[in-house]
C-alpha cells in the first residue's frame, strides 16, 4: 500500500514539475505571456486608496508636513495637498504643527514676500517656487517662440564653437515639431507641445532627473546633423537636419507629461517630473493621473514613486498559473520527501529493535 502511495506521489510530483516547466517555457518564449499586466484605472484608484489608508498614519503625515515646512523655498503646492488629504481622511495633526503651518503660510504669501520672491524668480529660475514660476516668468517655454529661440541659440553656439545646451535643443526640436508637424507626435500635437514646454521650464528649475537628461543628450548625439542645423533657415531645413526616430522616446515622455498636466494642472505635473526617468515612468505617471485626477499629488507625496507606480501593474493569469504550479510542485515534493523519510525511519527502527 505504501508503495502505491509513493508511486502516486511520484507521479504527482513529475506532473507538477512538468506543469511548472511548461509555464516557465511559455513566459520565456512567448512575448504575450507576461507575469504582469497593466491595471485598469479603477484598479489603480482602488489600490492607491487602500495603500494610502494603511500608510497615511498621523505620525507619517505630520512628519511629511514638517519636512516640507523646513524647505526653502517652501513647496506650498505639496503642503496644501498634504493638509487637504489629512483633513479629508480625518487624520489628526499636532496643534503646534497646524499653527506653524498657518503662520508660515501667511508669512510666505504676504504682499512684500510675494513681490520679493517674484523678482528673484525673474532673475533666476532655480529660485522659483512651483506656484510662481508660471506667473513671474514670461511663458515663453509654452509657445513656439521659445522653441525657435532654442534651436537658433544652439545653432549659433555650434557655429561659434561654444558649448551647446543639448537638452534645451532636444526639447525645442520636439516642441517645435509638435507645433509645426515636423515630428510624428503619436497623439495630440498640443499635448506634446505642452509636455515639452513643461520640461523646458523644469530644466531651468533643476527638476529634471539625471537619467532623463541622458535621454535628451543621446537623442541630440544621434539625431541631429549639426552642419544642416546651423544652416537651417526654415522649418523644412530643420526637418532635414533631424532624424525623427531618435526623438521618439522624448516625444512619448512629452505627450505623457502633457496628459498629466491635462488631468491635474501644470504645476502638479512640474512638481512630479523628478519621478520620471524614462518614457515608461512618464506613461505610468500619466495613467495614475487619469485614475486619480486631483488626488494624484497627495498620493504621490505620501506613497512615493515605487508604491505609486506599482499600483499600475497587476499579476497576470500567467503569473497566477506560475504560482499555482509552483505551489503544487512544492506540495508534491514535500509529501514525497515526508513519505520517503517516514519509510526510512520505520526501517531504521525495525533494524534497531532486531539488533
């Protein structure tokens, strides 16, 4: 009887191993057999709400607000979002913290303070707060004027042998291309233009990540014919100087950031831009913006990039099959090992008794 049981367990184990190996083979050889799938907007909203409820404790919310209050300049966009989230979710905050919050808000938003900070912003983009950059600086970056100037400036610098701002040039090419149909945008040209202009503003404020800067620099290195660009006198000449395919990833990023601004607002998109290292990050951010809308900023502040972006993925049916087949294999192996060990122990005890 025990031999029959062991035989059954052995067959079970072999079948489980075959099933587990088959699933691994599918994942390795079939591009459509992925362990994760894109979550729906409803799933993203539900997941972030659940994680936020578990993460946004009174201590954590108080700590996040206190850290933001210590910044210079203070980011009132993030601060207001955190306070609003705490209020909406009935999260109590220390009285001394809310008092300090109110005092500093009044201090930063007074008439003299506003005038002084705006003057500093006009002189130096890196000193601009998120709430004043689009008010105090002329919105050149959001119009084709800035793109034309950026391309002309880069061409002149190249002709003179001086340093070229390659990142600004890349964004100028994408922005002008979206406006004048030089590049294939993959979506609304206005959305792409808005995203490119937003990144140019973020660049001046130092809010662009190093990996993202690398993408811009690579596109310029591969995709621009400098001789033709320096001689360009028309949009057709610019088109001839640019390899469109080398700017495809930047265009994807610009479109995604334009979507973020559309579903939230421009300052929120600018605030969240440091989370973006590549086109995948930008598109995940855009998807969370579509799912959460105005709630995106507070969720991003509390959850951070990793947990926020994880909400955009779900285990696929293939992943569930892999887990189930592994669990079955592990159970079969454990049963077979247990039965074999029991048989060996019985034999050992019988021999010991005979001796």
